[in-house]
């Protein structure tokens, strides 16, 4: 049976049950203590409980490092997840033992991060952390509850509607010219993104063996949605590809790294005086431009790779002036 009392400004929960050692934990609120106690009692009733005392010598940093080394490499978004885990490893929260990693500690990390980054970033970080702890509980026998489940996530921010204007495009491309930057891949990379609406990861993983310039198609064996798709290419997109060297040791069309691309893009935007623009905004821009050529939303979704019309609406931003012209 669980007993809960307030002690030294915190709420202490103690669970006693025959056949198990006493389990004790402290929480910031009474609600958190009651929720934790119920989860422990339920696990004891079903025979799946493990003493949380075994978690006192396991640090969050140990769990993060093991997950990064054993699980992350098998994922499609391995590089970005590894970067996120590496960031968390440098934070104070990584020094907590899994026994002391309470919802209050995670909430404090959330609040601290919200001072410097947006809600969307925090939501992604908490999602990564929650997934790692859940994996450790299921696969590695970590005997603790998931504190992230009791932490309120920030409100999901509205979808971005930032589009690149024609005038900004000219300035951006001028700053990306090889004469100004060491990377000669940025201009064709950006222009192809604006022509095809392909995602950044799809562009960087594009291989020559999957491109048919005669049929004007690019085959993507694995996309963000987990499915393959064939992207139709415009004549301008084909011309862009024809101007590129058709061979590289790796076989990829753009033999450059995500970090190099990101740094070049951010620096060029800064030099061009273009504010609040991300590379992914090029996909929004391309989708809106393609919608003028493909008014049929089913055909448009087939090109962009969106599986639902609802998701497509997040990227399709028609101009009110253009729609007014259509209305007459």
C-alpha cells in the first residue's frame, strides 16, 4: 500500500508490498507522487516490477550513449538524432541517475531550454528523450517509470508559412555562387529543391543510378514516410542535373554533408540579408509554385510525397491575390 507525505518542500511516496522491498521516491507535486505510486503498485500486482534501487547507479548519460551507439545507427534519421543526443549529453540533466530523474527534473530542463529555443525544438527533444527511456525500460530492463510521460509538453506551434520570394531567391543564389563559397553544390542543390519540392534528406541521398533523365524521373527508394516514390522532374530540373558531374565515388548526386550544406545555406542567407528562412522553407515555396501548374491536389500530393491532403495543406500556401484573379 502506498503512503504519501509532504517532506522538506517535496512530496514523498512510499510503496510497501509483501515480497518486495520498499520503494521510495520524491516528487515536486502530490499528483506526480500519486501517479508514480499507482504505476509501481500496478507493476507489483502484475509481477513485472523491478526494484528502482537498481537504477541509482545508472546515469542518464549511460542510457543516452548506449542508445546512440546501438539503436540510432539503424534509423533513417540517424545523423540528426545522434546530434540531438550529443547535445543532451552536454547538459546538466545527463548527470542525473535514472532513480533521480524525476518529472520535476525533466520539467526544469524544459523550462530552461524554452528560454533559448522554440516550442517545436523542445517537443522534439522531449520526444527523443521519452523514446530512449521507453526503449531502455522495454529492451534493457531499466526498472524506472518514464518521467517524460508526466511532463507537460509546450503547445505545438503553428506550421510555418515562410515562402522565398523571387527577389530573395536571386540574392540567395548570388551569394551561393562557387566564386563566393568553396562548395560548388549549393546552387544546383537549392534550385533543384525549388523545382522538385524534395526534402533535404531526399536531395542529399539522391543517387545517379536512380535518375532517368530521358523519362524525367528520380526514384527515391526510401522517404520520410517509409515508402518509395518516383518524383517527376521538370525540364528545368533535368537541365540542372545535366550540368552536374555525372560521377562521384559514392554515387550520390550531391556529395556533400548535411552540416556543410546547413552552414553554407545559413551563411548565404545572412550575407544576402534574408531573415527567418530555413532550407525546409524551400519545400513550402516549391509546393506553392507547383500548385499553380498542378491544380489537382491528388497529382500535387503525388509529386511532393504527402500521404494526406491535411499534411499537404501545411505546405500549400496560395496567394489571396492569385485566387482573386481566378474568381474573376
